[in-house]
């Protein structure tokens, strides 16, 4: 949707992106990707915080995240909590952590 994708770039090189899906009041952080060599440089945090701020301004009160298992610690550090698991859409038999991020009462960016 228009205005729901955010791209991080440096010197013309894409470092990562996020997409926000759904309609308020509930949505999903549909995709988030950071180039492996950009991990640990704050790119993910900036993308995540920007997307959460935009979601709040748009009237979302809750986001779900189907997380890669390796990214779960990042999302929990950002305030998300695990609420279950969901089947992977790309790897048969694989379950992904299902996380939730409440936006009510979170600091506006």
C-alpha cells in the first residue's frame, strides 16, 4: 500500500526495508529485511521504530509479526512478545514465532 514500505539506503545501496500490512486498528509487520553486512549497525532498529511510529500515526493499536526464528531476539528486544507460532509460508513443516507488539501507550516517535 502507498506509504507502507520504508527503505533504508546509504550511498545508493539498499540496506533494508519494512512493510506494514492490514487496516487499523490491527496490522502486521509483514516484511522486514536487513542486509547481513548491515546487521548490528542500527539499521533494523531505525526501520522498526520508523514503521511502528507510522503505524501509530495511522491508527494501528496492535501489530503481529511472523518472525524468522533468528530474528525473534531482536523483536523481543524491541518490545514484542511471543504469542504462539505460525506455519512458514516458504519452508514446509517449519514453524515461525508469532509475536505481538501493542502500540497503545508506546512512546510516539
